[in-house]
């Protein structure tokens, strides 16, 4: 799929990776970018100064992906979309508990499912297009402090794999994006190396235009994916000490 001339909806577009996607899409010549956010005014402020070219439109859209009515309204309003980027997500792992786990699943899995179902016929009607799901290295591996967030991203990874097969018949390219720590508010309290949102957005759009099904945006994602075929001790070294 080519970015230039495309019409795109980005969820969670008001900051972080979503804002980086918005800027990258406009820089690469997308004709229209719908910036989805619960508060559309925040999306318009974030995008100010992106240097959009002649004939390009940046349109903030009120969107709560956990609200079926909001999702349906977005699908009706953005009926010309040929690229959907499911970026919106939450992490509440620093305050674990069943209610927070449900909230993570509601957004990261059910919200992604709802958006994908609502926009699949839109994409089909516009020639197939593409659907991008922002996942995580934690789709592949989990740890106690982030177990509920990882569970929601693992569910979204499974969904992405199913959508890839299901939507192939209508000509829709489905891309899953995996990264470790991205330098956004979500990872603000995390020590260690982080990849920039702009780099993740750029690599994702490169992969999309190259026809990729999956983007492993950093070394930790590539190494972890490769380790899935090995013994569990490769992913969870603590298990080796318990033998």
C-alpha cells in the first residue's frame, strides 16, 4: 500500500505514538488523516506545526474505541478511509487488580476488535487498503509486573493473526507492530533503552509500503520473537534456577 494519497484514521492520535503516526503520514503525502481521540481538540493541538502540504487535511475526530456507538459514528463519518491504524491503548500494570485488567482488555483487545470489525467493510469498499495494529514485545512474553497488560496485547496479537487471514480475501493488508519500550508517557517511569515514537512510526509505514505483515521495530522484539521457538528458559531465565 502507498501512503501518498491515502486516507487514514489513527486512533489515540492526540499524543505519543499516535501523534508521531499523524506527522509521519502527512510528511509522506497522505491526503487525509483523521486524528481520533476522546477529546478531538487535543488531537488538533498536537498536530499543529506538522507542515502539511497543499491539498492535505488533518481532521480531528471524537472517538472512544471502548464505546460501540462512538466506533459506529466514526466508521460512518470516515467512510473514505483506506488505512486504519489501531494505536489507542492503555497500561495500568503499575496498579494491578481485576478491574484494571478488565479495563486494559476492554481497550487493548475489545477496542481493537470493535474498530477492526467496524472498518473492515469500509476498507473493502475502498479497494481493500490496510489495517495496522500496534501491539508490543509483550505480545510474545510476559512478566509479573505487567502480566495483565501483556495478556491484553497477546490477545490482540492473536486477533491480528486471525484478521490477517480473514481479511486477505477482500484485499486488506493486516500489519502487526511489535516494539519494546517506546519513549512515550506510557513508559515514562521505565529505566532502560527506548525507541522513539517517530522511529516506530517510520518503520511501520516502511513495512506497510513494502507489503509486510509484521514489523519488529527494535532489537528486543526481534530477539524475543526468535526465542519463541526455543525452550521456555530462553524467555524466562528465572525458571532455569528452579530445576
